[in-house]
């Protein structure tokens, strides 16, 4: 890292002790910025980097709730409103036991640049709780969401901060959260949260958007080498919202998806994933991935080893941060992977990314490849603002054009900075410049 950047980075580490994921996300962006600072001295003079690494506001709150047996639990809620230079804070809520401030800050920081790359007028934020939804009844989930929103409602709003889903927060949770917001405020303010149900303000194609967008981005990367997904062998990690719809779009484009996973293990299905069965187990029954192998003879379940040992042409990590390490990357390269796109946020460790780049593998970083979700959330906000409802085809086509635009912005910026094909550099630099310029234009904020 460049000396000036290193000194800012050291300050970030000192001021935010113990937040390893946040440090990792900042380092990953800073690694790309030396040529930008050299060309634009106003960024250093205006302390733009130091300002960008300090969230505008961080809210931490108590979330008390009662389980079905009457026992009381206390969780911690977070909302980090990171940067509003481009628009209202926008980013999801994550409910997972691993959540702490450092995870929310890494996600919020990434979100700033991702949202900038979409070309939409949205700032960056993220939130969540260390609540573990797994094994909880609908009634428990509802009580938790209501308690969470009872504090969060005062910090959000159509023009302030617009949350959405993430790990552990899907349509059901958004429904309970929105219901409580409406009840407290006496306002049917659709634009306050995205990922809503289709008959009460949600956008068609929002559920599919992140996974579909990641595959559209992959297709754009492949096009640069006159290639496509048709007939390609694909491995997708995770089996949640992003993984399921990445699988669906890859299959629509003629690929064969042969493996997916959850936190208990992974399955390989050489006949190709039966998506209807996967959806039934994961979306309807909220079951475990091993049940897929129990119900399909062509599939086997593994609880040991790694899904990245399954040979493939295209790898789509769609589960969680740091799920694909250097050893996994080496194995994928040995197995002749041609493209990797991050459906999840920061799923590849920095060492893994370096291995892919050195081997000439097309690599799409999360802040570009998974930007389709938040972009379609912005489309949901547009529909809410104009009290309109678009067709699936129209929403999907808008998403497609946005992903082509994100790819083009990354590719052109990488070229401009002398690193053609380096989507990490392209995404970081293009995302950063737009936010930095807006911050300077808006004075010392
Ligand atoms: P879901 O909760 O729907 O699914 C998450 C999936 O990842 C589940 O299959 C889960 O398995 C698995 N998983 C979670 N933690 C681990 C772990 N430690 N090891 C292995 N598997 C794990 O979340 P999403 O699909 O919405 O999110 C997935 C990723 O995509 C996240 O990184 C998220 O930040 C990112 N993302 C999501 C967007 C969206 O629109 N939803 C937008 C942009 C990015 P299990 O059920 O066993 O926990």
C-alpha cells in the first residue's frame, strides 16, 4: 500500500480496534487508490479518505424479546449510516449470530461504493442484529422484528435511510418490520424499506435481483473473451436468496449448476441442481441442504471438505464473507476455473483474489457483481415514489441494463488506470471517485 494510504489505514485500525472485517474491506479499497490520489490531490487535501472511513452515524440499541416459552432474550441491534453524499443511506439488515459492529461496518463501507457504481442516487448504510433466526417460530421472528423496529423506526425514512434484507432477513422479516413501522408512525410510507411483498409496494424482480445480477455481470465478463455461460459447469455456494436466483439465471442461460451449500455442508448433483426441489426445501420448508441429497438420488451430501473442490468453469460464492480462501482458490485454478463472481459480500479472502488475478481468471468483486440487489431496491423506491407498479419483464430489463452499466464502468475505469480486466481496481476507483467528488462539492461534511 502507498505510504499516504498506509498512514490513513493505520489510523483506521487504531480507531476501530478488533474490527477485522472492517479493516479488510478498507484495505481492499485502499489497495486500488494510489493512482487516484496521485491524479487528484484535492482528495488528500480534503481528508476525503479519513472522512469516508468514519461513518456519519452509528446506532447501537437493545432489542429485548420473548420466546414462545416466555423466556426473555436480549439482542443487540445496529444501524450504521455510513455515507449520504449520493442519496439516503441504503443497505440491508443482517440477522445472524456472527453480527457485531465490525461486520456491519465492513458491509456499510462496501455499500457506499457499490451503490455509487449502480449509478442510482443512493448513499451507503447497513444494519442488523446478532439475533439467530434459525429454529425460531414465525411468532418469535415477528416479536423480534417488532422489537427491533420499535427502536429503528426513529432513525429511518424515505429521505433519510432505507433498509432492506440481507442474510437472515427475507420477505417474511421485511413484512414484520414494515408492519411495525406503519403501526408506530401511522404512515404507509412504502419508501422506508425495500424488499416488500408484491401486493404492498414491493418490486417485481427484487427477490431475484442479486442472484440474477451476479450472473448477468458474469456473462458480461465472459463476453470480453467472446465466451458465455451456455454449457458451462457452475458451482454456487450458499442456498439462500442470492444463491437460489444465481442458480436460476445461470440455468436460464444454459449453464449446468452442479453444487450448492449451507452452513452445515454442501451437495453435488451431477445431473444438475433441481431448482424446484431446492426452493421447496430452502424457501418453503426452511430445511437443511442435506435434505436435498436425501430426496434426489443423483446428489450426495458432504459435511467435510469444501465445495470449491468440485471442478467447475464458473464459481459463484453466494454465502458469506471469507468463505473462499487461498487453498480453495488454488484448487479452483488447478481445476481450470475461468470466471469467479462474488454474489456474496467479500466471500473471497484477499489472498484468494490475488491467486485468481495472477492466474488470469475473470474476477468480479462483490461491490460490482452483487450490485443488482440494491439497484433493484432503488427501482422499488422509484415505483413507490410514483405509486407505480412495473411488470417483471420491465424490472428485469432495467436490472439487466444496470448490470451492463456497472460492468462497463468497472471495465472502462480499469483501462483508464492502466489495468485492463482488473475489475477490483475498476470497481473501487469508479465507486470512490463519484462519492469523493460529491463529498467535496457538498463542503466539509
Ligand atoms: P440468506 O440468508 O438468504 O442465505 C445465506 C446463505 O448462506 C444460506 O444458505 C446460509 O446457510 C449460507 N451461510 C451463511 N453463513 C454461512 C457460513 N458461515 N458458512 C456457510 N454458509 C453460510 O442470505 P442472502 O442470500 O441474502 O445473502 C448471501 C450473501 O449475499 C451475503 O454475503 C449478503 O451480504 C450478500 N448480498 C445479499 C443481497 C440480497 O439482496 N439479499 C444483496 C447483495 C449482497 P445457513 O442457512 O446454514 O446459515
